[in-house]
């Protein structure tokens, strides 16, 4: 099964910010995420996987979560993606306290996080990378082949390496540290400061960063 590879599709013009100071957070609206999927990956639609006749699943501690997948009539469907149902302070909501508004809000959040996980759409929000400029979108997005976990010799290993590096950037570094690290690599390798530095790296550069971050202790 081939999944759309939409890294770099979200541009800086699509990103909004809520909060201020240390509470500031970048986000792309769920409507924009769906518009980009409809444009660049037509036919892929989010679907809720219910728990019996109820869309809400019950966690072992009696809090609640939703499960969604993306499905395509011809290509198939993704694996399941759970999303906790939370209040406005990101605390999980008890199963018997969930409202219709909680369900719809969580559904929109799940679309965005699942799109980042399966299609790399808007992954920059979590990896803390720069967003592409509108000019960078002149080049069409790539498509990733998710079939083999380990690519064959004649396959491009970029998708696997990019995913590995993005995960390390998320887990090994704080936001300011991530930006400083990528700025250093941009200067060292002549990468452009606008857009995704990860996408600009060649395979050897991706592997160098993965090796460096794999041995780094958590912040």
C-alpha cells in the first residue's frame, strides 16, 4: 500500500498561533489539514472506529479516547490511531463525563495528528522544524511506499530515515535546542534556512544526524 507523503505541504502561511509567551503554540486548523489532504491526496478520508455502537472507547482507568483511521476506496486503509479525549488543560476526561462537544473536538485533533503520523502532513508542528515557504510548493510532494520496513537496495531509503530523524528530534531535544541544532546543520551543509531542513538533507546527512541524536541523552 502506498501512502501519500505530504511533508513540506504545510507552509508558513497555513500556521497560526494561540496563547502567548511560554504558552504560545503553533497550529494548523483541522479544516486546512483536510483541504490539503483533499488537494494533494484525494480520496483519503478519516473514519472513526467505534467501540461497539459507541464512538468513544474506554481506557483501563475509565478515561476516554477515540480511534480513527484514514481510508481510501482503492488504496486501502491505515492502521488505527488513538486520540485521548481531553479538557482544555490536556487532562483526560472520564468516560461517563464525555460530551458531544468533547467528541467532535477530539475528532478534529485526531485528524491532524493522524495526518502527521501517516502522511507526514504538518509533522513540522511536532518536530519543531521550519515550515516551507509558498515558493517551495512549486515542487509536487513525494509519495512514500510503506510496504517494507527495511527498504531494498533499489529503493530510496529517504522516507524511513526522515521518519527516524523526526522522531529523534521530538524525543531528544527541547524546541529551542532543536532549532539551534538544525541551524547548525544548515550552516555546515549549506541548507536553506526556509522550509524543512530534514527534507533538504541527503541520505548521508540524515544518517549522520540520526547517529548523533541516537547517542544523545534525553534533555
